[in-house]
């Protein structure tokens, strides 16, 4: 007789197997499962196969060597063959084999230390009942007591035929455990097949993308807000911390000693006058060559009107001299210059001078100092503190959109150590300041409301707004009276309106594979369908709408 061989794939479900049995043209059908066929290890599935075979008047043979699979097949009434060419073992043969194994186990004698006692056999002739059936009577338990040892001996219970009765107490725990396990399996089966199944249906819809780029107004007063016309409320997020930054001192200065000496200053008085007086203030600058010196004290010159008291004179002028100490404007040996009786110059009002002594004592000591540019660079480093910026951003919730261009970091009264033009002993300096970090944000709900109002008149009948991209603001600018302006940009996706309820009704109760095709037929704009089930053994969409979730997504 010809037979049809069906090789079961791991991804096949029970409905696929049953359909292939029904469609087989042969009376004998051999099912060959793979090594890991979880679907064939279900007693329910095996019974469904047996029921189908009986209804279609077919002989279904399971080809397998797995003992557990052989046992399930025999329990379901299906014959089993080890190979396609070997003779199938019928369920009755499997049952007889198991029965023989059980009888052999009952006849075997298992004696524990507690049972090693004297065996008493009743030798009396067996009696027959009224129905002439042989009755097995057990002798009563006999107990012998030894007065000296006070030990008891139990007589083993035997039948009149001298056969031992199995001790069922030894199997009681196994029987109870088996019963409990069976109950647990039944509960798990009910839960897994009727309670646990759930499904999530993801429907990807084809959409059309468009951009929004509009100038908007940002206000700080709630009464000025008008979202639909593009007036958003600004909220400020603030974070303060006292921060410091170390920097390299790049300035240089000669911190040596300054040269000192004396100059002779003179003032001229007209001979036509009776007397005169002139004072050169302290701190006046005299220049000798290209070197500048500063007077250490004031110099006063008095003339009594007598020509004899003049230090020098010409035909019309009397000159009076005074000596005053001076100090070089900078340190350095370059200010150590010799005295000169000529080559001076004018100084102050009406005074001239000439160096009267050599300038000495100037030394060189070139060191690193903090410069103004160093301070300005350090301020910018305080403002760009990335850790502080992250701390500010951590305060921003997901319900708002931050305006990146509104970020500010302001340092108040920074203090440098050492100060400007002071020596940095190791070339290092430190700037410390209290810095305030701020940024403005806009509520996402207000943005969504604005976008929906903006797109309302642009969406055609039968279409809907599916998604709003990542909105952002640029060109943030401050105007007057707490009003700001910015450019708002985002992307929206619009497509045909697809009813989630219709998809739910189409899917409930159907097979996963068939449901995908049915949902795609709902609309030509459905791009793809993904169905996620709660457990691997769930092959159908539950009929309970509370256990099915439908989500519409848009194509990327």
C-alpha cells in the first residue's frame, strides 16, 4: 500500500499539520518530526492529529525514536515506527509491553531493613466463597514479645498462597507528588491557552512629509500667550555654581629693582620782576634719552629779585636751580645711565632739567605675570564649563523643548589669583567666580497645539496628522519688554486616516499569518504589519479586545 510522507518543519503549527493530513491523497500518512519539534510534545496536539486521522479514515504513523514522543503517540492511539521502512508498533502492543513491565515490578521483592522480620505463612486450605471465586485472606499481624529483650517482631502479611503483598506506603509520596504535578500542569495549560495569550499589532502607514518654518514670538508674560497664532510662553531654567578655572599666565614683566639718581631742574625768572617762585610737583616725568624717570618729591625754586643770587643769567632772565631725586619708571639695568651735563629737556611748566648724577641700582628679574588677555580667556573657559551645562540640562523635563541658542553663562565679579600684572610664581593662575547658567524652554503641548492649528486647513479630507518630528528653535533674539523672536522649525507626516477599531475587528480570532494579509487589504497605504504575541505557543489573535493592542506607526 502506498503511503504519504509528511516532513514537519520547526515553524509549522498544528493547523498546518492537520491541513496536510486532510489534503493527503493516501490512506497511510507518515509524520516525520524534526529533532526539536515542540509542537509534537503536546498531548492536546497529538489527540487532535488522532481525531483528524479517525474522521478522515486515515492511518497516521509517527516516525520517531524519542521515548517521550512514542509514549505520547501510544496514549493518543497513534502507531509508531522507528524508521519509514520498519513495522509500526500499535498502541495495543505498547500497552501490553508497559503492563508486563508493571507486573514484573510487582512480583519483584524489595525488602528494607525494617521489613527483615519473621515471615508467617498460613498453611490452611483455601476457602471458596459462594460465588466460587478464590479469596485471598491475610493473617493478622502477630507480635511476639521477649520478656528479657522487650523487642517486638512483626509477622509479614501473606496470603494463603504464600505470596507477599506489595508495600504501597513506599510509593505514597510519589503518588501524591504525581497528583500535585498533574493539577499544576492542568492549571498551567488553562492559563497558557486561555488566560495568558495577548497580541500587539504594529501597522506601518505610508505618509507624506512636509516642513514647517515660521517666525514665532516668545513671551515671558502669561497674558500675552496665543499659541494658535504663534505666541509661546518662555520658561527659564537656571543653575548657579561657584566655579573656578586654572590658566597659564602668559604676560611677562621685569620685577627687578628700579634705578635711581638725581637731576638738576631750573626755572627762569624775568629780570624785570622783583622776585619769583616756581614748584615742580612730585611724580613729574623727566625723559633722558628714551628713558623715563619720575621725580620722587616736589622741587621749589625761589628768587629774591637780586641778580646776584641767580645761578645763571642772560640779558633778560635769571635762572635758579634745584636738585631733586628721580626713580626709573621701570625696573632693569637699561636704566643705569651715566650723568650728563647737557642733553636734558623741559619738564613741567617753565622748568628744564639736566641729569646731575648717574642713575644706578637698576636690576633685571624677568617673570611670568597675569595679563588682561589671560583674564578674558579664563572668563570664556568659565562660561564653557561642560559639566555645569550638563547639570543645567538635567533639570529640563521631557515635556518641554529647550532653545539651544538661548543658553547663557554669566560670571559675576571674577577674582584672579594672582591679580593682573602680579607675578605667577609657577606660571599658573586661578580665576574664581559665581557663574549663572540659564536657558529658555517651551512646553511641548503648546507646540503640538500650534502645529495642529497650522496644519488644520492644509490636511485634505480623509487624511490625518500622524506625527510631529523633532521641533526646534533657531535665531533666538531678544527684543523689548520681555518679548523674544525665533524661527520655529519641524517636520510633520500626513497620511490617510486608518481606523484602529477596524484593524482590531479584522484581526480578532484569526491566525497570525492570515491576519497580516487581511490587515494589508484594509488600505493600500498600509506599508507593513508586525504582530508580536505574548508566548511562542500563541498562534491566533485573542478574541478579547482587551488583550489586543493596535499601534499605528509611520514609515521612516
